[in-house]
C-alpha cells in the first residue's frame, strides 16, 4: 500500500490546554510517521483560506476568531490510508457524538472547541499541506538517525 500524507492541526484550545504531547503520542502509537511539525500563530487570511469551503456558514466568523486566538500546532502525518486513519483517530466533528477513545471523544465537549483538525480527503490534505508548509510539503519523512549526527553505527 502506498504511503499517504495528511494534515493535522492542534487548534488553539488544544495548545492552551497542553494537549500537543497527548495528541502526538496517539498518532505515534497508532503507527503514523511524523513528516513535519510547526507551532505557529496563523493570521485571519490563512484561517479563511484553510476553511474556505465553510465561508457561507453562519459560524464562519467565530471559527476564524477561534483559529486565530492563539498558536496552533500544524503537522503532517504519514502512513497507509493516512487520511482515513487520522479521521478515525480524531473522531466525529461534534464531540458529543465522538466516541470515547477518539481524541475529540476524550478531550473535547463542544463543537466550537473541538481541539484538533484532520483533512477530510487526499485532495484536502494536499491543499492544506501546501497552505501550511509550502515548498516543504512534498518532503518525505526525515530520518532522525541519518547523516553525520546519526548514532555512529
Ligand atoms: N464547526 C463549528 N460549528 C459547527 C460545525 C463546525 O464551530 O456547527 C467548526 C468545528 O471547529 C469544525 C470546523 O468548524 O471542526 C470544520 O467543520 P467540518 O464540518 O469541516 O468538520 P471537521 O472536518 O473538522 O470534522
């Protein structure tokens, strides 16, 4: 099976509550490989582009306020069926419906503060990775043990 990449973002409430580590751990334990990670404060323009498909929704303004209310942790995770596997790990959009054991099921109470984002399709993943990681998007996973600083074996 070909490797796939997906875009995952710990939203500002997740960062504020100190959940980056727990969320990263779940992805690692599941078997994903981390391909990119960055903590960044996004501006309204990037938030609006990211959620462009929801522009007509009544909650769009609040969603952009929420996403720009503090730093986010943007990540690219790689593996087999990465998009679908990440969505399963994250759980349903509304935490009320998200099963216990999923990230939203375990850490969130309300749809407007649901902690984490995961791309909903391979096309969305490519678009979102491009938005957040630009020319680094196509980079394959770094090998932490490669190169001159590797464990000299
Ligand atoms: N959202 C919201 N109110 C709603 C529906 C969605 O605030 O009634 C927010 C919520 O943060 C959600 C995001 O908008 O994660 C994107 O919605 P989408 O339907 O794409 O869900 P997701 O793909 O995040 O599960």
